[in-house]
């Protein structure tokens, strides 16, 4: 069974989305945040801030 993606309760600065991704894939949370910030400056069709807000709404918070 694959672990679900949750917003982190431990590694959160705003909503815990990057922390949740880091916990899910067993990555360093600082690296995930750095990748997110760098990707937000790339000229891609989807703005990363919009992706973050959508994930904030869609991804459930981790159970206590």
C-alpha cells in the first residue's frame, strides 16, 4: 500500500504542502522548498503559487 500525501503538521511554514511532499517521498524539506521557489521563477504555463494554493485546498492535513 502506497502512503498517502498529507500536508505536514511538523514541517510547515505556511500550509505544510512542501513539508508533506518531503515526508511522502522521504526528501529533505529544505530541498523541496528550494525547488519550489526556483520553479516559481521559471517561465512555465502554470504558476507555482497557484499550484501551491490548489494543493493547500485539495491535500488533507495529516492526522494527529
